[in-house]
C-alpha cells in the first residue's frame, strides 16, 4: 500500500471548488467591404417621425438602412419580412411606437409577437434569428433612431450576407449551397396555421 505523501495538502472541500465558466465566444469580425442591406419597417407616427428628426438634426446613420413606411407596425407581418429577406435584404427590423403608445392600440404588441415567432421560424430553417428585430421608440427620439440603425447595421455586418441574399453565393466561403430556405416562404405562405 503506498505511503501518504508528507506535507501534502488535503484537497479543498467540495464547496470551495468553483466552476470556471467557459470562455465567451469571440464576436465575429465584420466582413471587410460588406455593406449590409437592411429594411426597416417604420410606423408613420413614432419611428418615422424619429427618423425625420434624426435627419433634421443631421445625425449620421448608415445609408444602407432603407425605410419602408407602414401605418403601424401592426401592418408588419411575417410574410413581409420573409419577402424582404428573400428579395436580398440581409436584415429586417420593425420600429414602432413605445408600448402603450400605439395609435392603433396594440399594433406594436402584435408586431413584437410576430418578430418573436419569426425568430423561431428562422432558427428552425437554419438562419440566424438576429437578422430580424423589433424596436420601440417615441417620435422625439431622433438620436435613438440613428443609434438603432447603427447598432443593427453593425450586427448584420458581423453576421455577413443573408443566406437568401442574391449576393450570398459570392460571399459564402467556397460558394457552398444555400441553406434550404428558398421554399421557406412558399411552404408557409399558403395559409398554413401558426402565424400570430
Ligand atoms: S402606430 Fe406606431 S406602432 Fe402602431
């Protein structure tokens, strides 16, 4: 039987052993030269007014954010977002009034639910759910509008081109096949249940 080592320290009690958290994954670097194309569905009352204010305050925000004016984010739906992504957008967001301030009562709440649903559907289709987002802001938040546009544009620049974007083939390392999301819209646009 081996003799116990002299001066050997007893092992620490279990309570003292702390788990070392795994290192955080490094943020992907933005692809040099890639200019994401972003579609922002903005409600005419708050988000669009905030965009207007950002313009009149001469605040800088990326010119690749294309604004689509909608009467309310309640008009934003899953099909619109998917059509934008399939049509070449790399990211899509809806920007509406602050919760409780929607001029159509709950349009922004419904939009938030649709965005949450869309994120799940994108994930299920193998796409990054961060390509869609929902923001709320008031008409007087011009600086916030510019900040959102910069933030989202930066996020999409890191993610790279949208897999359904026409530019994806050129950007995809090795030019591999596109994920099978081409039929994604068709598969669910024909009245299949589940759209909130
Ligand atoms: S009117 Fe702005 S979100 Fe409904």
